C-alpha cells in the first residue's frame, strides 16, 4: 500500500523593502553637526575673557569694535582649539569685575614703569623667577599666563600644568621691589581668579576658605 505523497511547501515570498526618501536626513543632521562642532570648539568662559581683553586694548567701545571682537574671539577658538578641560564652577560678577579692574590698573602701572626704563636709559635688572601656584588647573594656568604676558614687562616662558608651576621673565626686578614682589603679584592674580570662578570646595582645597567655617576665610 502506497503512502500518500506530502504536499510540497510553497516558499514564502520575502518582502522587498520599500524605498524611503533619505534625502532629508543629511539636511536635518547637518545643522546638528555644525552646532556640535561649534559647542566643542567654542567655550563661553574663554570667549568672555578674550572679549574683555579685546575691549580693554581697543581705543573705544563702539558697535564695530564689539562686532570685531566677537569675530576675533570666535576665529581664535576655531583656528586654535584648546583641549577640553573642566570649566569654571561658578561666576561671581563682583569678583570678576574686580579682576578686570585690577588688570587694567596693572596695565597702566606697568606701562609707566617700562616707559620710565626707556626714558632713564638705564639697563634693567631682568630675571626668570619660579612661581608655584596654589591650584594646578590647566584652565587657570592658561588664564594667568595670558594675563601676565599681556602686562608689559613680564612674560611666561614655561609652564608645568601637572604641578602648577610657572616660570616668568621679568624685565625689571628692581622696579617692582624684587623677586618676592613679582611672585606675590602672580599669586594675588591667581587668588582673584579663584574667588571669581572657583567653587567653595575648590576654595577650601587651596586654603582660601577654612574647612570648619565654609563662609569664612581670607578673601
């Protein structure tokens, strides 16, 4: 007796993927890529400092000067991107204004001192000094180095970010009351920046705020 033959299964047709319009995806993703690129390259903290330095060095504060400062600030960060570091923990407006005011004062005083050296025609007593900062932060060391170099008569020649150490070339050590005074001025600049941007925990770490009394400490 013969067995009935089994029916041959018919293959299931594989559905073909429907074509979708992918031309809009790159158009949507392109603005996001540009925005991410600008966010990675441009830091608002650095932009504020660069803009402040630009306006200080300009003869007047006019709309064209502000527009030019914005273009220069953005252009510098796009052309010379800085490595991403931890940003400022906070911003204390009054402390920041004190940093700017003291920086302008230092510019004026140092310019007069350098002009006096030229007019008196005496050889200055130059020196390279070492300054050990309180806080070994690449961000703060960069700002301190830039502001110190912008002041006439001083320039940072070497920096060690790992240990917070700067080497400064000072044009006239005698004119600023010696090596210790040059060190003190640099440490005071760091102190003003920390009070303007550092968190309370960072201030406590460097000894500017006492651990037992967070609201106290030397200012």
